[in-house]
């Protein structure tokens, strides 16, 4: 019986967590590496390997240009390896370049112009943003958006909203000059502004009333048991069917909304990191692959559209992180190319190697810290 229960538990874990996690991560990683690959091919660079995952190969094949397409056992990333790369982290050394025959050097990454190399490197993060925009556009146009009126249905006693003078029936028109047309838009601004004074304009019985309120920083628990700290006013949205609609937008409108959604994810991420650095927020909200797997499984229970939405958010996040000017990441390579453009010559190999080692150490420490947070969050520690 214990064996049966164990197998049943493993099956549930595979179905609820691992499969959604692999679905989300594989899409995001594949598109990121495809961005590098397509621009590299366009620039005439020979690609040896296109891999989803690291470690030993599970299966693969060669295309007509000699690139080995492979899926590997460790599904925590991927890479595109050029003919002059010394390792899977795209570290290109002069020795590898000089070891190539003259004809092959023209097809190498290092044999391309500075602009071409920068375009190849930037293509990965850009592809992530493009993927996110396409997913959000599809969601807004095909599946639609549930819109709830920015109307106050009830107020929590003793809350910031009560102290500010909100009343049931108020309809929020703007916050700090930003027009508000639905409850979610209001909720996002409030959640991102804990302990900050916000200026509201509300419609009360046909008259505009101005109110100032400071959302309280509170820890909440979602329906999956995840905790987070956000700003709260203490306003409950209307539950009346007359106050919400399901709206499908035309492709052009959906595209504009998708771009704004990506901007929101970027600004929220950078805002959180800024708050961590300045001490306004704790770093315990940073998550790693374990948290992504957990959230993927939880979101999958809410439906395929919710899982697609998560994939878009993660795609934006990975695109953003890869643009950070940290050696080893795409942004680090772009930083070196920027320095090369200013100096008129690249940094020495030894300097780049030192930068690479520092970047590797930083990324590893960040991964360990994020995994530690995951284990604490899941109460394994």
C-alpha cells in the first residue's frame, strides 16, 4: 500500500508541477535561444549546437547546415554554441578562433563586426519580449479580458481607505493623474505603492471628490497559500454582474495592451529590486526554479490561459535579467561591446576572463540564494 501511495504521489507531482514547469520553461528558453540562433545564421555565423537544457543529451538531430539540435537532461536553461565558442556559456577565446582554418574564421562569431556580435547577443532577450507581447496579444484578443468596474463595494473597518474618506459606491476615476477604467488597474497601482501617499479622484453621486490615501504594507496569502507583501487600501470590489464584463479586443488594441503589460512587468521587477537595494523590501520574495515549478503547477490548475500568462511574465523576466550588465549574461557581453566601441579595441582576454569569473560567481550566489528562499518558502528548512 505504501508503494502504491508513493507512486501515486510521484504521479501527482509529475502531472501538477513538473509538466507545467517544463512547458513554461521550455517555451521561454527555446524562444530566447532561437533569437540568438536566427540572427547568428542571418549574420553568417556557423552554429555547432542548439540545446534545450544542459548536461547529457536525451535526443537530437543534425540539420542540413550541420547544427546539432538537442534536448538535454537538465531543463534549467539552454544555449547556442558557435564554432569558436570554448564552452556552452558562449565564452569565445582567441585560441579557439585562431585554431580555425581561415575560411572558417569568416563564419565564426569573433569574425563578425562589433554591430553584428551585439545584434546576435541582444537577439535573445529581445526574442523573450517579442514572445511575451505575442502571448499577451493573443490572450487579450482571443480569450478576452475580464474587466471589473473600479467601484468601491465595501470598505474594511479601520483601513487606509476608511481613514481617507472613501465611501461605498465611489468609482475611482484617476490616481495621481493616471486615468483608471477598471479595478485591476487601480489595484496594481495601490499594490505597488505601499506607504506612499496617492491622490485619488472619485466619482461620488455624479460629483468629483478628491481623496489622499497611503496604502498599508501588508502580507497577504493567495488561494494557493503563497504569501506576499503589497500595498492595501481596504477596498472590496463590486461582486455585481452589472459591474464586470468579458471584453475581447481587436488585434491592434490588444497589441498596445500587451506592450503596456510587458512594461508593467519590467517596471514592477525593477521597482522591487530597487526597494531591496534601498532596504524598503526584503529579498525573501526572490524565487528560483523550485518556486517557478510550484507556481507553474498552481497556475496550471487555473487553466491553460493562466499558464500562458505565466509563460509571458517569465519570458519578460528572463529577457530583463539577461540584459543586466553582468559578465556571463547577455547584458555583460553587451557591456564589453560598449566598452570596445568606446576604446576602439576589445578588452584583453585576461580582463574578460576575470569579469566572466566574477559574473559566474554572482549568478551562482544568486541561484543559491533564490533556491534557499524557495526551500524556506516551501517549509523544507
